[in-house]
C-alpha cells in the first residue's frame, strides 16, 4: 500500500481497554457528494469513544476506528461543496453515530 494514498488511524480489532488500540495505515477515503476530506490536526476523546471501544455498543463488532470530534484542514471536497475549499481550517463533529473514524 503506497503511503501517498494512505492515512494513519487508531483502530481496534477487538473490544477492550486502551491496550487494544493500534496505529494502522488505511486507504485514504475520497470525499463523496457534499463531503469534505479533512487532514486531522487534533481529535477529541469523549465518553462515547471509550464506551464503544470497550463494548462495541450500536457499532457492533470491530474492527473500527472511533472518533467523532475533529479539527484540521480541508484536503479535498466532493461534488456539491460550496462553503469550503482545500486549505480551509475547520472543526466539527462527524455525523453521530455512524460517521465515526
């Protein structure tokens, strides 16, 4: 997998405590219609993150990448995005509950 088209993420393959988290390389996603791709500079960890890490909750079984709160710079935009352009600094929350990672 070429690092040019990948991203680093913190993922888990099993449920459990912080020790189940591991850094992985994943294919970098392309933004879909009305979506932006953000190069993350900071991400939050909230009670919902550690609860899902331990129990899976409504996300089901791993593997998955958790996290909903994000801050960074727009890397690319999908069709229909008019309010943002590459280089814009942004922060926000991914669609909860299924927009994690």
